[in-house]
């Protein structure tokens, strides 16, 4: 009786990689068995599990996209799309993605995991699979996974979808590249910016994590892209500069980093 769907998916990944198919995305939906107490019938929740590895786009796509690798945020996007498509909400608010308090999570590389939370109760998790697990399966490239408990999600309430008018004014994009201690989770920076609720911030995305020269040992570079847009007017450079500096200074203060020129 299976207790997880992940091992079977990793076996399938290995099968594909060994046959010169290194760019793979797979998912499975099925029951798992969880023994709660001795002598008690095991629980049989239905789980969704997905794994991704290799390049984000197939080789036939334009050259501009070649070499871009999948990461944890691709699977975060999968989870968000499923939640939005099903119009699900938590008991007292939205389902959120939170950095685990007790790192590392099972099968996850430290600093590369997120929990999906309904208030204080986990409904799923995602992360980068740790090197020891990959070694056991004979996989020599990064793999990311997502697991959600569909039995719990099926019990959540649905919410009415809201539609917003198309934006009338242009967006302005600014990048932030920070050198931070290696132990700082990139997701922590992303989550901090989102929770700051800075005026006219429309979207924040993580697009790069880099370790190695010229970044000194024990540090890493984390790059975010921030999109600014006002629903009322075109934002000028001076206004965006003020908003952007507020975000950069807050991140440097909280995480002990410095701005990468």
C-alpha cells in the first residue's frame, strides 16, 4: 500500500532521463494509505503529486527561451492555477504559501520548500528534492515536486470569481538583485515584498538565484522583478523610484543583504 505518490513519479523520471529525455513534467492522482493508530483502519486520502525537471520550455521553442530551467515557482504556479480554477478559499481567507518554520521538510533541500496553508492547517507542500533522495533514485539533475491533499481541498468552500477591468495605464518593471546569506530562503524575500502591500505594486516574481563567483562564499544572489502600475494614472520615474527604494531598503534591513550593482 502506497504512503506517497512521489517515489513512483521519481521512478518514471529516472526512466525518461535514462532514455535521453531530461525535460519532464509528470503528475499523478491517487489514494495513499496513512496509518494513524495501531489497530485502526488507515486513512485513505486522495493526493495530487507532480514533478518537474529539466528545461522549462521544449527545445523547439524560440532560442530566447533556451536554457531556462524549471524551479519551485513553476510548481507554485501550478498550485495557484488549480486553486484559482476551482475557485477555492480557506476557512477564513485565501489559501497561502508559507515558509516552513521547521526546515527542512521531508525530501526537500533546505531553503527550497513552501507549505500550502488553510489558516494554520497544511493542505500541501512543494519544494526542491534533496540530493540524498535523488541519489537513491539515480537522478543527477534538479527535481521539484508538488503534493496536495485533494480530500481536504474538496471540503473547502468555493468562492465567487471577481473580474477586474483591463488596466488603462502602462506598467513599469524594476529588478532587484540582492546579495544575501546563503541560508536565507529566496521565498522569504518574495513573501516579504508581497506582504509589504506597497502602493501600486501589481506583481512580484523571482527570476534568478545564483551561487558562485563573483559572489563570495557563503552568500548568494537573489533577483526579483517588481511590476508597478497605477489604476488611476501613468507612474513617473520619480514615483516608482520612491516605491522601489522602500522595498530594497526593507529587504536589506531584514535579511542583512546588499544591493548587487
